[in-house]
């Protein structure tokens, strides 16, 4: 290491500061500091990241699932620059501005029918947090004060703030906080599409039984529609969403769709809910919402939910963040919607999704691969290993892929890709080639 000369070159300078002061998310810091050879990214363009030496890495997970339009999209950069020159920030509390108001109109126009109001926040976790608090207060405002229990799926992931974390089904993420979480009951995740009716029926019946039993205490059922990202890119049949919607209607329980990952075309349509023709009462969006350019998010609500907050002042939603409705984020989010409309993003992703599915199906026969799956612009391989988030098999592939020029952060023993929807064909082929070679190399070495 050149730590003795930290000002000698930028990489060494960054590494020294990082080593001494940074605390990274989802990172066991002992191992990180012991190894301490971090990738230091200096620039990004399209589907590629560049380190400070100019080496390129294909961004296999779209920078933690946010960069749906790739990096440095010229229209998003221009929208950000133009807005920055006029107004960077002002409160959205009881006043308004052009990007915030027009974005809300444009979002409602593309949202599943019935969603009529937009409440802004900062990221996926806060969008979910807003949905949970809206659902709780929706019942509170109607005098149904016992309704504070949520239902979520096993292996769910809804973010890391305490409310969102309460819904999480991944045990290792929630264990330290177990005593401090909201009331949430988990039900079995529906099986993969194409599973036998019996397995599907068992999963749905577990949910239906719980909803029937607890209906007077239930506030909302919260799901990642169609595709559970953090669970390892696991999808389930749209039928489940349709029947869930009918169940919630029958028992008067709210349905929250967490489209933080699935929205903006990740599963093929603009929203995963569209596959089932279902509208939730509340919908959370973040990640692709600003194309990954800025942290901003939104929670969309039906008129029925919104109307329950009208009337006496104490019925209002006393919730907001310093940066709620941030004009920079809103201007970029408007441009993201314009790019989706004008550049046929969804249509052009379709053949790429088919190519992903085909390539991963072929890789299923590689030694050490237990199972494979694909849904929209995601595909995953489960490697033989201990299983779960703390599995190490995926990390061996990660190291092999870095050496070959791709960033492929795994979920334990699951290796997956969730690239920008706009990744070009040459980059996609190169990424698929690196996945295959890296799996072969990691399994051969391991
Ligand atoms: C990533 C994610 C979140 C949390 O979003 P952050 O922006 O990381 O707070 C919530 N729900 C789902 C489904 C996600 O994938």
C-alpha cells in the first residue's frame, strides 16, 4: 500500500480515508478492512463503471437496482443541470413548484388505475414507511384503532428503516431489532410460476386463513408484486396478486404494492401489478424513479385513502422529510418518464429479457449450479452452498467477475444480474459471458 504517501495519487488518498473513516452498508467491516482492496469508482457511463485507473466494469446490478436507464443518460443529466440552475430546493409543505406538481400528474397518468395522489419521500425505505403510516392512520381516522397488524411474505424485503424492516422476512436482517419492530405476521411466499396448483393453493390458503382470522386487527397486506428481489430474484404467478386483491376487498384490508424494485419496467411492464391487472390501495416507488440519479421516492394512494385524511386538521398526515418533493429529483423523475415514453424503453428491453432468460437457462447445466430463474430484466443462479444471505459461494463468483470486468454483487449463494434496461446488446453479451466464465472458474476453484 502507498498509505505513506496518501496525497501521491488519488486512489491511495481515497483508500486511506475510506479505511480510516467509512462505514459501508451491508458490509461486514472486519473482513472489509482486513482485505481492503476496494473498487474505487470514478465515473460511469451506460452500463459501465470505471475505476480510478480507467478500468471498466459492467454494472451487473444497475448500481443496486437503481440505474434503469444506465449511467450518465444525457437527457437526465441535462434535466438535472437545468433544474439546478433555477431551483435546487424549497419545502413542499403547503407550497408547491413546477417539477413536483407536474410529476405528480404524470405519475398518476402512468400508474395502475385508481391511484390518484402522490406523496413524495427520499428512497425506497421512506416510501414504504409512508405507506405503512398512511395505512395505520387511514384506519385510525375511521376509529378502527385496533387495526395495526401488517401481513408480509416470507423472505420479503421492504427497506431498512424500522417500520420497513418490520415487514422484512430475511431473518438475519431483522434479528437484532426483533424486540422493537411493528406488528407483522409473515405468510409463505407463493411458489415460482408454473408450480403445481397444490403448492400454490397451500400458499394462498395460509394467507387467506390469516386474513379471515385477524381481519379486525389487520391494517394492510404488503407485497413486492410478482418478483422478490432481495429474496434472490424469486418470482411468483400473477394469479396470486389477483386473488390477494379480491381477498383484501372481501375483508376490507388495504393492499400495499412495494414496486420500489419492480417498477419502471424491471419485470417487463411499467409496473409489476400490471401483469395481474391489479391496482393496490398504496403503491411505493423509488430506485428507477429518478433513473438512479438522485434519492427520491413516492407513495401513491387511492382516492379512498386520501379522502380519509380530509376534514378536521388532526386528520392530516403529519409526516414529511426535509427534502420531500425535492425539485432536482422531481425534474429528473419527469425526464425519466419522458425517456420511457419517447425511447420505447419497455419494448426495447423485451428481447434483452428473453436473451437473459435463455442464457441463464443454459448456465443451469454448469457444475455447481442448483437452480436458475429469470423474470423480466433479472436472472439468477443458485449455487451449491450453505444457502441464505450469508452464503459465500456467490462471493467467489464476485471476485472472478471483477477480475474479468464485471460488478456482480451476489445475494449469498445466489448470483444474479439486474442490469440497466437499456444495456446494449454487445455489453449484455459480454456480461453474460463473464457470468458464465466466472461461475465455471469459481466452482472449479471452490
Ligand atoms: C431496495 C428496496 C427497498 C428499499 O429501498 P431503499 O432505497 O434502499 O431504501 C424497499 N423495497 C424493495 C422491494 C426494495 O427492493
